[in-house]
């Protein structure tokens, strides 16, 4: 399990004063990915056009390049503005299998100033049922602290 207090402190120190979205995403993807052995793929999909996500900074194997808001777990998080916790990706209607090893997933919307949707944070695990509401709350808190003023 992640030591979210230590993770948040590291991220706070590394990102203090930074406002570039891509630099922030790259830093968070690296720090979050290496903070917990459950995390098999960790990355951002950025809003690049109406109803369209494109891959951003990530850690792990190759990700899907483009995801419409209408498809998959990432699209659902972007479309609804709500965290998606999927215990079994095979049971999620319309799941996009970017990696065959993925068993469970958590996706959080990323908001900037004025609740402008910047993108989503996608974390995949090769373990079933790897994520819970504590993960969602702690990761959302980190995202809010880092991106709220961007």
C-alpha cells in the first residue's frame, strides 16, 4: 500500500511553483507509479479537443494514444467528472484493453482552475480489485493540490 503522506510531501516539494501542466503530469506519473507495487501502469490522458483524450506523460508499457470520452474507463471519468474504480476490467462494459495484463483500474478526473477538465489520471494494476475509496480520496487530494491553480 502507498504511504500517501510521504508521497504527497515528495510531490509537494518537487512541484512547488511549477505551473506547466505537462511538467506536473510527468512528475506525478513518475512519483505515483514508483510509490506502490500495485501500480502497473500510471499516466495521464490530456483533453486535447472536445470529447477527446490523448496520451500524456506515463510510466509503464505503451498506452492507447487516443481515447474518446464515449469509450472506456478513462472516457467515463472524463465524461462524468467522477472517479472510476473498476475491480475487474473484464466486467466493465466498453473497457479498452490497452494492456492485456490489466486486471483492475482507477481513473480520476484532473481539474485545473475553475474546475476546467485538464485530463484524467489512469492507474492500472495487474491485480484484481487493487483499488479502494482510500486510494481515490488520497489521489484526488494530491491532484487537487497540484493542479487547482493551473
